[in-house]
């Protein structure tokens, strides 16, 4: 018989697509109220692997990731997604644009990067409040393992260094605890 163990804390992660630095800065003011202080920020990349968001966000999009200085219960993921959806809507109203930012919360622990989604797919698991979760990448033998469903820009490996740093910071923060 299995025994229920205490949940191990995770570190919140946020992927952002944005049309302008102003939109990113505006959204992050509100995001930090939900997810805590930013611990790490990635470099800014051109988002060129998909035109999925062009209709509502335009072209010339940028991508950036953040991790937060917080050890949290992974059960908070639906709340983070619902909160970031509201922040997206409020930012759009303030800027009078259809969608100036796309906020994708998730978390990292010692063995995986999990992202939240409102879109149900075969590889996502429903976790409540209309939100599903996806193990976008797993960590094994010192590297990030991609899946057939992993987004193309994640598959490229360009973000791996940031996720290595975020994982390292998570492991240091939760030293002495099992993380997956």
C-alpha cells in the first residue's frame, strides 16, 4: 500500500509573449503580486517559431521567462493561471489592444517543467477550475528532455540555460528536501 507523503514545494515560472516592453512591464507589476518577487529573468528572444498568436497579438513578438523567489504548493497552479488570465485582460483594457501580453504560468522542480493551460489536450491533465497541466519538459541526466508535444520554441533548446538556472535556484532553495 502506498503512503501519502507531504507535497514538495515548487518554484513558480512564467513564460511571457509580448508586443512591447511597456506591455511586459505593466503586466509584471501585477504578476509579482500573485507569484512573488522575480528571482531570475531570462534574456529576451524573438518569437519566430509560430504565428499562432499573430492574429490577436500582431507580429514581432518577443519571449521572456521569469522564475520567482517563492517555494509554493503545486496545487496553486490553477490559481496562478486564472490570475494571469485576469492580468492579461486588464492589461488589454489599459492599453486598448486586443492582447498585448500572453502570460503562461507554470512551475519547476527538480525533475520537470510544468505549464498550465486552458486548452484540454490528450497530453494534459485536468487539475481543476477549468485548468489543465502539462509536463512540457522533464529533467534527466543533466539535460532537459523534450516530448513530441513540447512547443517548437522549447524544443529548440534556446531556453534550456534559463531553465537550468531556475532549476538550480529551486534546488538550492529547497536543499535537503526531495523534489521529484
